[in-house]
C-alpha cells in the first residue's frame, strides 16, 4: 500500500483490507493517470480493483466512510458535489446504515462499485441494486466465483439476508467509471488474499 501511495497519489485506496481502507483527497486540479505499470501491492494471489482520478474538479469529489458488517469493513460513499450523484463502493452489509448516510448527505445513488467479491464488500449489493434499481459495476470477472458464493460465505460467517449478485459490468485495468462530473480510472491490483 505504501508503494501505491507514493507512485499514485491520486488513487482511491478503498478496500485492500477493511480497517486499512482510506480515501485520499481529490487532486488540486483535473489530472490524467499516466503510468500504472509500476503499481505493486504484493504477490498474494488475489486481486482487487482500485479507482484513480481521471478527471475531477478540485472540490467536486466528496466522500464518507461507513464501517459495515461485524468485520467493520469500510464502505465508501463517493459523490460529486456539483450534481449530487453518488456511488457506494463495497456495500458489504448494514443496508439501513448505508441508506441513512445517503439521505443525510442529500445525494442520489447512481451506481454500486465493487472492488472484489468478499462478503464484507459485496454482501448488500444485490439487495441495494434491486431496491433502488442501481447498476453494479465491478469487480474484475475473475471474482465471479466469490460473487456466486456470497450466500455460502454468509452461512460461514453468520451474515443474514445476503444474496449472490452478478454485476451489470465487469471492470478491468484501464476502464473508467463515472458519476456526476467525476470520472475514475480502474486499476487492477493483484495482491489480496482469499
């Protein structure tokens, strides 16, 4: 993670490990991500999707970190303060808490973003998508195994109300995701353990 911070100061580190998640502040001006080939997180065999600023005005990206599930995983509510359109990143559970944060901030959810398929990151995605008619974007397609097994993961860890989900769009290195005036680049980062 430290290497990633040094090499990619405009990267949103949203979910490598629940309690280590953080969001770096928006860049002072619109930026273009130029070089991701030096991004190294570690050789642990799993991967996650990270998001990097492609273009965002200095003050247009806002966020709130919302710890969810018994694992206290950080779900992140990102929004454009110009349009008030938002995305929930890794809604692992505690849907009433997430919806309360959306309402408190006066934003309109446009999509759900998943960085990977672990239950604490994707457990509430299906219900939220169905309830609010939202698209799910991400994670990378190799996480289909984990998303298909969300119900089994829920039984193993004592979570209730979890359903498997299939994203409307799989994400890969170089893709972009947008909401409001915010455009984020997708970085594929191998290195998260099962």
